[in-house]
C-alpha cells in the first residue's frame, strides 16, 4: 500500500516497484567472433563463442533503460526478484541484473499464487540468492544451448541448401524444427491418403415393443487389429463377400438381446488450462483461440474472477484452499438469498 505511480514504476517509502515486459535482452556472439551472412559455410562451423554478450531487444529497450536506471539509484540498496516463479522468470531477471552491472544483494520472491495473503507471506519469507543459483544456471544453460543449436543448425542447413548457388536461408530451432516436423509429417500423410472401399452391416430388428436398428461389429477387433492401419474400425469390413455372408447368416433369424450395466466411478474434471478452455469455448460458442484468451485475460485483470489464465496448470496451489472455501461460501450464500439450491455452487 501507499505506492505512488511515476510513469512505468511505483514507489513508496520502502520500495521501488517496476516490471519487465517479458524478455528484454537476447544473447549475441561477441562482435569479434561473429561471422557475417556471406560467410555462412561449413568451413566456419561450428560457431561456439568463448562467452556470450547480451543485446537489448529493440521493441522493449525503453523499459530496460528504466529498470537499469532504477537499479543503479543510490537509495536502492538491494533487489527483490519477483518475476515468475520458474526458470524463465529467473532468466529474465538475471539478464537484466547482468546488463546493469550491479553487485547489489538479491533476494527472491517465490509465488505460486497471486492472492493478497500469498503475496504478503512471500515477502515475509524471501529466499536468499545462493539458493536460486542452480535455477539461474539451468536457465542460462537452456538459453545458451538454444542459441548454439539455432545458429549452427541454421547456418549448416542454409549452407547445404545453398551449395548449388544462391542463398536459401533455412532456419533451425530446438522447438521450431520438431514442431514443423510434426506438421510436415501430418501433411504428408494427408497427401498420401488413398480412399478404400469398406462395408458396414446394418439390420432392422422387430420385437414386441417395436422396431430398432442395429449394427454389426467385430467382437475380436482389439485382438486382431493391425497396429499400422489407422483406418480400421470394429464395425468396418474390408471384404464385400464377408459382409454378404454375415447378412445372409442373420437375415430372418431370431436373435437374443442382452443388456449389461455396471456401476462406474469418474473423478471430477480438472480445472481448465488455457488450451482446454480455448477448445471448449470454440466447441460451444465458436470463439477463436485469440478471442478466448482476450476474454480470460479481461476476467483476470479487470474483473478479478479468474486466476492467471496463461498457464498449463489444471489445479490450484494448496494456499488457495481458504480462498476457494470463501468463494464457495459466498456463492452458496448468494444462492440461498435467491432461493436456489446452494449445492449447485
């Protein structure tokens, strides 16, 4: 409390508060080890610089300048890293500190939830810098290995595709390349698809209570299924003669109908992550993924009725138990006032 806003940072008697807007710096090879594009050849590979430089990302350079200026203020005696509790949050902060050249002491605010109580508790239990060094090292390792894979892979593939003349830039990346491979493989399977005829056996049955339709299926399907044939189904027959034989065997014959039922238990569904929420919203309402994200973000930031939507998690942190109980009690009380069943909440 008690913060006064000045541009893109807040300040009170004890703290100066600002934020990074994603990554503000990117890795770059030192200038003396950089190989220009015209020399992208196998002779100049691999590219493994003895160390990495940091280069500001142009679109967010103003925020970097602000943070650097705040870090270097004489009345700022220490830093609290409050970036996301994870490897990338650690990397964003460490690169900013490295760029600023500061040696001021660092503490870590580690939050898994964003309730006011959790934030207050987090500030009372700040972690020391030494305990976070392994995570920071892992983050730097991931970043540098991605750079090495991208630079060397891109230049090698570009050199290979340009060996007969011209320049055919072919980008390679740790995430990009496997993802594109999945898409290419799927596209190739679609192009290689060949239509095949198959048969299904349908029949009309008469009983004392009326008529109904039924469809033949192979009871031994799972046992006889070929692992490499994705088009197989329990109710598909690939041989017209076999389909005809089944029809003749059943035509005009009496049959015995049995009904089976057994109890089953089903766990309650998990909460939505962003992907499952986007899928559900598209199925029910035809919303695009972008529209769903925009709505969820507004419900989180403006209306305060959702937890952070940009997450892969489908469960709440344990420290939300009290918040969930209070929310359900509030909903139950509101429903009681309306005269409805509180158990629906």
